[in-house]
C-alpha cells in the first residue's frame, strides 16, 4: 500500500478574489491574514488530478474525488481515490476545527475493509509521493509564522505583494517562505520554500484559475523541487461550489461505500 | 477441463460486469518463497484477483473471484465475495457472500469473529486474504453518523486449518494411538444452526468505538476425547491403550467492544471481548471427554505514533481464562505483543516495513521485515522474510523450520 496519509488538498487551490481594500500600508501579517481569511464557499466538490514528473520526465498520475463542507466551526473533507489501481477505493476523511483542536483523520482501506483513525501528527510527510507535504496543502495559520512585507513586484504582468514568512517553530521543515500575492485579489501567485540551511528547496506556481459560482478558484498549480529536479502538477476539474453537500457525506457509511 | 471451466467462469464475470458498466480492478501476483533451512521452495503461487463491482444510487454489487495456481498444476478457485447491496435512505442491506471485518486491532482477531480465518498458511497471507467470506445478510441502520449493524449467517464456516503434508501442519502428539470420528464436526445449514451478530459503531471527534455481541459457533472444533484403558499384565495397573477423538463445534456467546482516539499525536486503541462457554482440554481424570468449560477474556491495548517520518505501532494482547483450573492444558494467561515500523520514502516508490508478533508467554516470535519497490503505478516487487524464533512449544517457535525469504511480483489493474 502506498503512503496514504492525507490532509486538505483543496484549500490551497481555492482562493477567493474580490477584495478592493486600500492596502498600501498593510503589514506582512495583515496581507497573509487577508489571504487566510478569504471566504471559500460553504461546500465544494471536485476531481483532483496530480501528475508527478521525475528528473527523467517519467510521469505518474494520482486521481481522487473530493468533497469539502465548512460550517464555520469545523471543516469536513472526504476524498475517494480512483487512481492508480492499487489505491482505488481508498478513502480519507479529515475534520479540522477553528478552535485549534488537532485534526481528526480516518482512512478506509478497501482491502482491509476497515476504517482506521490515524494520527494527524505528520505534517512534513509528502502527500502520495508528490512534491507537496501535508502542511503545504493545509491551512497554515498566520500566527504560526512571523511575516515581513518585503516589496511590491510585478510578476507575469500582475502587481503583487511579496511577503517573507519565518516559522516561529525552529524545528519546522522550512527555514522561510516567500509568497507573491496578487494585490487586487489576495490570491497567492507564487511561493518559494527554503530548507533548513536556507537554500531554495521548492517553488510553487499558480498556472490557471477560473471564477466558479462567483468565487475565484485556482485550477492548476505546479510545485517544483529545485534540489531534486522533480515536480508535481495539481489540477482541479468539475469544480462545484455551494451545491448543498449533506452532512451524511462525511460519515463511515460513505467512506466505505466510496461515492 | 477444470481449467477451461475456470476460464469460462472468469469470462462470465467479465462479460456480466461489462454489461453492467461495472468497474474492473484486481491484480496478478507471483509469490515464491524459499526455506532458509533446506533451500526448498516453501511456496510457489500465482494469483489472479478479479474485482468486478458497481455502486449506484440505490443498488450495487460486487463479485471477487480469486484464482490460485500452485506448483506445477494445482488450481484453487475461490469466490472471496459475491454480494448485492440495496441502499435506502437510512439503511443498507447486503446479501451474499461477504467478508466482514470488525474491531480496531491489527493482525489480531478479538471482536473480529464474523468471518472465519484461513490458516492454511498460518498467519502469513495478507490480512485481506486470511479472512474467509461468509454467506450472510447484513443490515446497516444509520443513526446520524453512527451505525447499528446486524448480521445473520445461516451457514456456519469453520476455520480452515493446514492439511497433513503442508509445512504448516503440526502433527499432534498423543499418549496412545488415536482414532478420529469426524461425524459430528459438520454443522448443517439451518435456522437453528444460524449465527447472529450485532454491532453499534460511533465515529466521533473525540473517540471512535464499537460495541458488539455474537451468538456463534466456535470456529475451531472441540476435541472430545474418550480414553480406553486396559490392565497392565505386569503391574496390574490400568494403562491407557487408545484415544477416541470426536471433533465437534460448540456454541459460543461473546460480547465486546473496541475504541480508538488520538491524544497529542498518538492514536490509542483498545479492543476486548468476553467469551462465554468455551471448551478447553483438561487433564483432570474426572473431566467428561477430557474437557472443561470456561469463560475467557481476550483484549488488547495499542498505540500508533510517528517518529520523524517513521510510522510506529505496538499492541499488547492478553488472553485470560477465568476461574482457571490447574488441570487445564492451556495457560491461564497468554500474553503477546506486536510491533510495526514503516517508512515510505518521499517519492513513495520505496517502502520499508517490519511487523512482528512476540509471544511473551512462550518467549517466541514471528519477525516479518519487507521492502517494496513500486516500479510504476501498476507494478511492484516485494522482498520479504518470515523468521520464526524461540521456544518450539510456542505458537510461533513451533515453525522455526519454516523461516523463509520470499519474493512477490504484483501487477495491479
């Protein structure tokens, strides 16, 4: 069985625009908070495809269907894996809480016919062999880092804020990150990750986005590991937002049934 | 002819599935093992697993035949599962041959007693292959996020044990010549002989738990022993001259439960069951059929946690016979531990795993290291070893001569 320890995937890909604030004097922290606090809709569903490309250009593809529901105090996600063949039928469920309580996570392995509660304490693990760690995919709280506004810069013809974030936890897997955030929409456009020695490790680029049900959704993103010359392209399709996903979707019953 | 029939059967499965626009998946696997002691092949097995299934809004089905090919020309076709699902608003019904897995334990069977085990290769098969499917009707009734499950099994299926000639067969030792009467070992399918199980499952933020009960048959037959005596002409004392052994399954009642929760990154698991009316062998000369009936407890506590990127898991298991009689052959307490460590490389291509059973009572162990390399998303190669060590009277140590290394090549589709 492949490494199937999962966390939020869609969070990083669904970022809303629409802020028209006068942001000339915003601090680094305020900019990151505006990114963090953007509304993302009450629920959403989509098909996520990850293409892993190694240094020789060889590709591996992972596919899953995912559903997310946010009720204000907690967010529930469920993912159903459809490819590759040896993980087909596997499902993963995550409940996260605004109170700061640790996430609850369960995995259903169809071969074992069993739902297992798993530890959410492995944020630095790589997600299914991709270049994204679980923490990369999660909703990192602004208070976890010290933020510094560096400059304004035009990237791909778009005006951006550039903010440096240094983790307060010295044992964190990155020594710092630098994020390019679109001034008009507070969407992250690019992010650089530096390793514990301060060397550039990874670059994440947003490749495309769409407005769906009034919300800007990033539909394609690339994470490139510069040290290993390996990259992952993550794309969303069939995105539906605010369709009224019932609570019963996030239960043992659905994990085992697989739809 | 047999091969042709099997091929036709698989073709029917395939065509049926295609007609229903069903999903196909499965694998082809070669499994070759070599004994350390002798260099002899311990197993040479080719497996074709075909899973045809479809899940709709109101109905679903699954057919899962498995074809095992052993050595030169031995075929074994098994229908692991074949069932139909009916989905309603608040409940589901599953009818047909199915595997049922209960409890929170890994590699230990405490409340997980609905599907009997196939122990023809001891505990070595993958856990999805070690359970036998049972013909059953299963009802799942949903109360919010919780589930009330009831199972009715009209046909009893016993544990499959190794046959004489298998390297996993242990020749029992008797103090006198033994003859077996198997006439009472079979349970005929009937309403009276049915098994029934019930379970309530809750999956919550704070804790997951299951509460279960069962009215079942002991999957392992009880050996009723009639002793024959004669007078020793030299000592004029009675002497044992023969044993008449009648294997017979008996009813068993059990109640139990399990839980799992996470505390500061550590998953804590527990599972336990109270078994009522189990027969044990006794050396008490007054014991009828050399048996004594006792209740017993079987439980475990386990933890799962990570150190760095290594996943670790350990379980302590105890089996305790209540109101113990010193004439019993089984020990009053039997303690076992399991240990698991797993590391997946960041690329998710290479996987290292070590799983061990450690018999604390008999000082023996089964140690199972393995390395898996995924050539691509379909093809993997697994190199592993099963090492039995310790007291030859122990559950694991008795197989010391069967320590082996093995290779599994697997293509998934």
